[in-house]
C-alpha cells in the first residue's frame, strides 16, 4: 500500500502524505539497526525532553521520510533557478511509437513499445506537449501483466503536461517483447500534426525522468517516433481487454476502461474483499474502447476486485480504496 501511495504523489494525484511528517529525528544515543525492515526500525518519538538549567545541546540524526533510494537532495529547498538537473544514468530506456499525420479534429492512439525493456523494475517521467495543438483524450495502460499497473497523472493535461509511473509489484525485473504495448496515449488534434517527435517530449523539469533495472542501474527514458513500428498485442489484436483502473489507489472517482472487439452486452461489477457486490452496471456497448466512472467516495478503505463479463470473456483486476 505504501508504494501505491507514493505513486499517487509521483503522478500528482495527491499533494502530500497525510499524517506523515517530511522529517523525523532520532536521538544520537539510539543504536541504528544495520538492516531496516518493517519490524526493525528506529524509535519514532515526537518530542525530546530537555531541562535548560545551563547552555546545552542536543545531538540527533535527521531521517528524510520517503527517501527510498537514499538520494534526496537537501538543496531541493533552494530557489528553482539554483537547482541543478541530475543527469546521471547508466544507459537509456527508449520508448517508441508510430508517427502518423493528423488533420485538425482527427484522433489517434499512440501505443508505446520498447526494444530495451529488459529486467526493468520501475520507470517514471513527465511528458510535455503543446496544449494549443493537441488535446489529451485518455491514457491506456498496458494490457499484459505485469506492465498493466502503469498509471498516469493528468491533472495538468489541459496545460500540456502528463506524469507516468510504473513499478514492479513483486520487486523483480521484468522484460517486455519489443512489440508489447507498454502504454497508450490518445490525442485529438486541434491543429494539423505532421511530426509527433517534434511536439511530444520528456520534460525533466516536470519530474525526474528515470528508470531502474534489477541491477539497480539508473536508465534515462527517451521517446522516439517512426512509421515502421507495429504491434500484435493488446487492443491492436482485436481481443477483449480489461484495463487497470485510473487512478489507483483511489479516494474519490476512478475510471475503469475496457476494450470490446465487437458490439455486445457487458457487465462490470465491483466486489469487496469478502466477495460482496458493492457496484454493478450492465448495458449494451458498441465495439471499441469503453470507459466507466465509478464513485468510491462512500466505500470503506481496502482492496476491491472489479470484473468484466462480456460474451464468454471474463477478467478481474484489483483496486485499492484509501482514506
């Protein structure tokens, strides 16, 4: 659950960790453990009594909460124009997509694949595009596990900014085939587009762009666009697909998307951890991409499971409600 909460902060779905300070302080008399885990941590106290009878000093260790990689930049509190961009990296992780031409009013879904996605544990980056030329329509997560948990923050999509984040749920490195869609972006052209490579770019100023493999090497995400990229996976193969809900975890409304290769009657239902149905919707759908809005504001915190039933197809995924 902690990783999901951190991911929400990364993509801009949350602004802070509630009831969690940015720093905690530990007295220097405490013996810090060599190996940290959930049950072997430093003491967490809110105050330290001192009787000031004469000049005294208190020695302590400051611990930055949430610094998972141990590389938090303390100078991050300096004015923005004084901060240095971290250009470290042991290599690249390139995501590629097609580069179609669009006339004003036309829509396109750009599916991104990678020939370098080998033993990857996580990746994140911010995207920038001209909002006066492109309108962001929707984000499509990968359809194959374990890549389907990628999420996107679109709170600034109207300003031409997106944030993407994916991490391996089991902590292991995963490899994707070169024709496996890792995520998709659907846009509507407000003005004609001749070259997506000239207008969509990774924005290091929006968030740190980085990826990690199982060897803990830092990789720099990059984007390329070309007309010779094909895919035989996911919705391009005209099969039934149930996507991961976005956002996830959720505290208010969330979107459940799915793909139907033909017009049919389908049911989407939501059950709690005990199997009790708490929400369901059945209706006739046309072929193509579908999307449902689910209001989770009145649901207790916990893990839920949503299921898509259409013809002989059935698929279930999990969503997390937080408070």
